[in-house]
């Protein structure tokens, strides 16, 4: 960060304007002094601040001091980023200026506070243009006479996003060190809070406005001295959306009052009776939410507050009010609350906790409720918090006198009144049969079994995924450990005692050996001489003797024996 000073009047972008020919670079947080010259901001710049103050310091390009006076002038369309500080002057000068029809943007705070040898008799930013000036930053009036943060006599449109605060103005009466002072037809639009000045000099208004239009979205608060209103405005269209607060010395807003004066928010008078708004005629728009109007209470140093109906103000929560019941001037409607699970087995609160007072005549108590509630004969209610503690307990409504009054029976030994702090809350008793609840839940449920154990097949009759009998049998057979103890088996592939092929073959061979032995024994028995038919053999011989000797030669002995045996055995 360095100090730069002008050494001639000219454009910001020209080297000849600055000491040593060094144009202040953007974005490096430098301090810029007009040094008694007029510097035209002809290009968008970004510095720490600009000022017309005098100072002794070292400067870029040489020099050890900057003279008081001069100013910076905004060209059309430029954006100046940085704070603007008005220096001490007795010659009605300003630090920043715009004229003609030019429009520009300022991003930074605009201050006529003392600051760098501040004070003097002029404003910080003078607007003589009829164009549009957009300011993002706070506006502050000065600590000496006639030193507003912004001063305009034109019809400019001035849009401000930031707070506007009046200065102290020194010790001069009506010193006009406002945050903004407009004597022309300027349209001023502020998104931010506006506050009057003080505490030693009178007439330090946050905004002193002529006859142009004024719009504020934010809180407006009076200053600490006489006439130091948050806003003092003429006959133009005035719209303030936000709270308006008086001080013991000044009104929050002073307006001439006409059909175009519109306010919306909470209006708070001071404890001494100073009104928040001093205006012959105004309207409220839009409808304020959670707002109040505060009046001074006579001789007590306290307030009386009037609230819009949407304020809670200790009213019952809608979830504590029986479903469908309208209250709070019709702006709220009760809703049913599901009680906590642990309370269902005991007692269920189904009404709000209602403050009441009660008196006793004999054994009849008459209760007057703080607000209307649709109680009925037979309702039980619990009383808590009564300062006469014997009233705390549970009772039954005997009669309903009105929407805010009921009677009930109490012991004759009770005090004549319930005292203070008593509240009542209606209750109901829930009797639950677990079996009936389970049956009702099961009957009403849409049943889809996605896991777990099923204890009976009948519970599956409505399931979309019940398997068929064949699928069940197949699944059971596939999952079972199979051991056959009887019956007919169609396959033994999974039986644990099926013999192997080699075991079967060995057993077959053993059986064949036994049977062949039996065949040999039978044959030898049957081939005895006694069993051979002699006549048949003779007949056979006759035939064989007749056979061709050649043929016989061709027949082997084996064939002959074989044939003979075959015939013998036939």
C-alpha cells in the first residue's frame, strides 16, 4: 500500500495527473489524494480510498505532503471501488462529484466523518447529475456543521445497498450533517437501516428528503437529539418496509402525509410518548407480519403493546389445539398431535394448556379461561401451577357456561380462589387390548413377507410368492439328508449302502461257480450205464453204419460224441 497524489487536474488514466507520472494501479489498496486538483475518474478503478484531505507523508513520485481541497469526478458508466473520505475544508468542497446526466457505480463506504483531518463545511459526495448512481456501502454524515455524507439538489435516481447514518454535526444548531440530504426531486432507494444522529447537536437526520420518491427496506430509528429523525421527508411517494423507532428526543419518521405515504412493520413510540411516526395520513402495506405498535403507558415509564394476530404471545401451539379449531383471530387452526408412545398406555393430553382463574362457592368452582376453547361436559382436565396448591389435581367439567367459562366440583375445604398461575389441560384415557390391537393391525395390513420365519402356512395365503406343492416337494427332497428304511426305491444314486460294480461282479462270479458245480454233478449222475437206452444206441448204430464212409471220414470224433450226447440227453 502506497500514497499517490495528483499534481495536476486531469484524467485518472493520464500519467501527467500524478506525481512522477505514476498512475495508481488497481487492486493494491493504495491511498489517493486529490491534492487541491480535479481528477476525473475516466476508467473503472479499485483502490483503498480517495480523499481531498491534507496529509504529510511520503508519496509515489516524490513529495511529502498533499494540500487540502480538490475533488474526484465520476465519468459516465465507470465503477469506482474504494471508500470515499471527505477531508477538512472551509471552502465548501467535496471529495466525490458527478454532474450532468452521467450514471456511475460506487462500491465502498462514503463518509464525512473526521477521519483524515476531517471536518469542515461540505459534504463527502455531491450528486448534481440526473442519471442513476448505484452505491454499495454505508453512508455516514460528518462531525462538523453542514457535512452530509451525500448531498443532492438534482432529480437523480440513487440506489443504496447499505446503512445510512447521520453525524453529530458539531455544536451548531441544525448543522445539517445528515447521512443523506436531498433538496430536489431525487428518487432515493435504500436497502438497509437508517438512523438519526446526535448526541449533542439537533436536527441530524438520517435522511432529509425533498419532494422526490423515497423507498426504504430496513429499520428506521430516531437519533438522540431534538429533530434528529431517522427520516424527514416531503410530499413525494414514501414507502418504508421495516420497523420504525422513536427516541425520547425525536420521531422515527416525520412526513407531510398524503395518500402515497405507506409504512409496514412495527411502530415503537418512546417511553416518554414520542410517536414513532409523525404524519397526518399514512397507510399500511403490505400487511405486516409479527408486528406490534408500542405506546407509552401513562406515568409508568413502561409500554402498552398492540400486536398483530400472527404473533405467538404465549398462545397455544397449533399442535396443542384440537384439530380444526380456529383461534388467534382466525389466523391459526389447531392440528391433531400424535402423543409419545410412552404416554398412550396412561393418559393422553388432547387440549392446550390453558391459563385460568377460578372461584369457589360451596363445592362448585367456576373457571374463567384466558381464551376460548370448545370444552364439553364430562371432559376431564388436570390443574397445575395454582398458587393455592390444593387446587392442583384432576377434575371433571360439570357444565359449560360459555366458550371461556366452565364449572366443576371441588372439595369445600379448597381456598376461595385457585390463586395465580393455574393452568388446565384436558386429558383422555386410552385403554388398549394388545390382542385386539394386533388383530386390527394384521387385518388392515397389506402383507408382503420379505424375510424372517412364518409360523403357519395359513399366513401365506395372500402372499404373491407362495410356492406350488411341486416346488415345495422338490425343494424338500433336494435339501433333505436321505436315508431309505423301507418301501420301493426307484433310484439308488444317493443311497449310502449301494454296492459298487466290482462288488457286484465278485458276487456274480461266486454264484456262477456254485451253480456250475451243480450242473456237472447232475450230468455225471444222469450218464450212468443204467440210464443209457441200449435199444436207442443200437438204432443209432444201424443208421451210422449206413452213412457214407467219406462223410464219416470228414466228421470228427468230437462232433460224433457231441451229437450222441445231445441225443442221449434229449
